[in-house]
C-alpha cells in the first residue's frame, strides 16, 4: 500500500508511503486517501488524525507521469478524486494535524493546507509549481491561501511558483510551528495525542463554525475549480508542460 493507516490509541496516522518518488501522488494513492478520510470520519474510536509522509519529503505533488494521456473524462475524474480527499480532510469532525518535511509542493501543499494545523521541519519548502506544467492551482490551494495569507501574496506565489522556506511560511501565517527536523515527528505525535484527549466534540463544532464563517464555501469553490481545471487540462500549454517535464527540457508555452 502506498497509503498506510496506522493507529496509536485514539490517534490515526495517514502515511504517504512512496518515499522513492518523494510521495508523488498517483490516482491510486488519491483513491486510497479518499477512502481513508471516509473511514476515519466514521470511526468513533479515532479522535485525532496525523497526516505525514514517509522519507525525506512530505509530498512532491501529483506524479506527472500519470497525467500525459488525460482526456476530458479522465481529467474530470482526477479532479473529483482530489476534491474528495481535500473535502474529507477539511470537513472531518476531528482535529487533523500534518507534519511536513522537505518538498511540499503542488497538490501535496493542498493536502497540508486542508488540515487544521501544519507543523513543518526547518527543511520544508512549499511551492505552487502548477504553472511549470501548464496547470492552474488545484486541490483548493488558491482557496486556502487566499484565507491564510491574503489574495495579494497568494497571487504572487502562484505567478512566480517560487519555493517558500518553512520559516517564511510561519511568518506569512500558513505554518503553525517550525521545528528542527529531528523533533518534528515527536512534536506532531505529542500534539495529536493532546488534541485526541481534549473535548473533541466541542472542537468539531468549532470547526463547523469556522467553515460557516467563510464565503464562498469550500464546496462552492471546488465546483468552480473543477470547471476551470477542466478547461486548463485540455490546453496546449498543459500538454506541452507535461511533455517537457517528462522529457526533462524547458517547456515552450504558447498561452492557449
């Protein structure tokens, strides 16, 4: 399994377990993640969730090698699968913590942003690198970043695709804690256990209140994202971006 579910008392661990590819997400992994969020939401014995990646990176985004032959139908299925995961994490009625180190980019960053709290190693780097393969941000990254750091900064990160070190992420307000790499897992487990022992029903209602305070809703945004990404997936630039990535050459975009 490239996504593992582990239990530590009332804490469930979701582990991205494809370290040889920096936990780059395949469609199968996304399906496993979606199933995991459904199962954990229903499991009353689980009172907190910790999402982490195995190895030296949290998640290097989607596995681009699985995107080359996308058509309208398969592209739509890809987006819907990702949206199930994002909504499952963001709407879960229990605390969801993520511990990230190394590369946390593309839809990998979206996964982290969908969690309630982000703990980062001091070697973590975040990036909206979608434009490099001719895509617009997905996984509700634009939705979350607009809330956390404001539209102006979110626009800059999208347009430049620059990498954001963990310390800057903390200053911008999109990372809760930055820790030495050898302390990250211990602190994340400690926090998850602490939250699991707290009044988790009250926390669930608090999370619902915060969601109700945000307009548009996540679901409305995901519908809009699915529409726009469907257009982008069929663009010449997206096809060129994927081909250039796989061929390890510079992409030649034409703007359509």
